[in-house]
C-alpha cells in the first residue's frame, strides 16, 4: 500500500468537523468510511477491513477505551489514531497503554497535520506487516533448514557407520606387531584414514592418510582408499609393486584416474618381522612419524608430493633396521590444531618429548593431548601406533 492510499474509518458523531475531515482525507487520495457509534464501527471493521481507524475521544456516542479494546482484541495490527481535546490527558494515557498508535489534540488547525499522522501510521503498519511476513517466511525457511540438517545428519551418521566398518580392527596383533589407532572427526565423517594388513609374503603393510578438506567429500575419498587397499591386499603379487615408493606411485595413478578434487597425504610403511627391517615412503604426510625405542626417539624423514595431484611423481624409499622393541607413532596434522604451543616447531618438539617420556600408546597420547575430553575439534585427528614388544 502506497502513502496517500488506503481505507480509513472515522468513528465520530456526524458534525461539520467530521464532514470537513472526511472531505480533506478523500481529497488526499484515501477511501473514507464513517460510523457514529461503537456498534457501527465494529460492524464496519468486520465488513470492510479498514487500514486505519480515527476515533474522536469527545464523541459522547462512543466509549473510546472500550472500542479500542474491542478493536485490538479482533485486529491487534490495526493502527488507531485518537483525536481529543487538551484536557483529556488521563484518558489519552490509558488509551496509549491499551494500544492506540497515535494521538492528536483538537482542534486541528491544519488538516495537513492529520494527513501526515495518518500516512506515518499507515507506513509504519505497512513496514510492520512486511516484517511479520518476513518473519513467517524466515520461520518456514528455518524449519526447512532444520529438517534438511536432520536428514543430512542422519545420512552422515549412516555414512559414519559405513566408514567405521571400513577401519581395521584396533588393536590388531600379527607377527608380534600390534597396530592401534584412534580417529576423532571434526564433523561426523572423517577425511583421515588408516589401514594395515599382512601381505602375501607375510610382511606387514600399514599407512596413515589425510584427505584434504573435511566432511562428506573427504570421507568419500577414504572409501576409495579402502577399495584400493583391498585390491593391494588381494592382488599384491600380480601388481608387482617392488617397494613402498612403487605402491605410492600406483595409488597416485589410481587417484588421478578418479579425477578427484581432493588430494591425499600418506605415510606408508612395510615391516618385515623376519629381517627386522622397516621400509617406508612418504607422500607429503605431516607431522613426521616418530620412531621410539630403548635406543632413543627420533623423527623419520619426510618428503614427497601428495597423492592425486601430479602425474609421473617420484617417491623415495627409506629402509632402516628396527630394534627388537619399538613403537612407531603417527599423527594427522589436525593434532596441531588442539595444541597450545605457539609455533609449529614447538608443537613438533612437544610431540617428540611426549613419546620420548614413555607416553607412546594411543590412549596415553590421547589423554595428554586432551582429546578424550574434546567435544569438538577444528580438524580431523588421527593417532596411530605400530609397536613390537620384546
């Protein structure tokens, strides 16, 4: 409704002042109806649904306070302008408390003032109506959003069950080596992934992987990683992959063929329990893996490019002799997000000192890093240990 238009109901006895007021308002573009009594006024409201009411307090035929209460009970949003003489202050206060939107004193020297008040109240009511409609629409949208989030959460929780089912048993012991892991997702689904299994030649392959991003899109890539793990497990001899670097190159090619938007960092190792050697390669996984034994605690060499980004990538192979008793400790980089140290170097040093002081099990690491109490973490966090006792 535009300024200068709308239907007005004037509740006043038929006097010359009322006629002049009605004539002026009509000339200003308003449709104007009149009523002389409370009953007529309420009937007009039901019949014509006016946009504004003008009540004259000095009208002996109308109990204005009673009328106002009746109007507000039926149409709380209807603006009411009261005209009264200057000696009616007490009545005006009661009317304003009841819900009257504006008040003018009689006599009105210039009816342009009345027009201004009418237009102001109509515009105010129009804006209030727009706000109410917006609030209703917003409430509907919020309900749809809440419903959609419930569906999304339900789907993600179903996905979480699938993802959890893809993880290897933890702890898992084979050939005297124990594999243990814990993954704490930043949302319901995780982009961190861990796998380990015995190869056909009885060596033990393991890896920790961190898919870029968070949530469902990253979690879908872990499904692909598990599928590739199964192929590697079943077809290791046929694939003829000579070392850990060749395995990373094969994984890189498979991920590139999938044309994913995500890339993957990975530390992949093979433990030979017969020779006591560890062979490993790194595809940009960080932080570095920690090797701890009675002889000391150290970071293993890092390097290489992520999987799924570049063709013809070369990875280095590192081989070292393992002590009779050892623990390999691995993290995903999400662990840095929950640490209080100010620099990356300080955080790395803290992880190394934590393992060096004997806290090398997954449970101990989780407790010392405060992960057991963490309800929310900003990034996925994976803890993974490969250990052999004497």
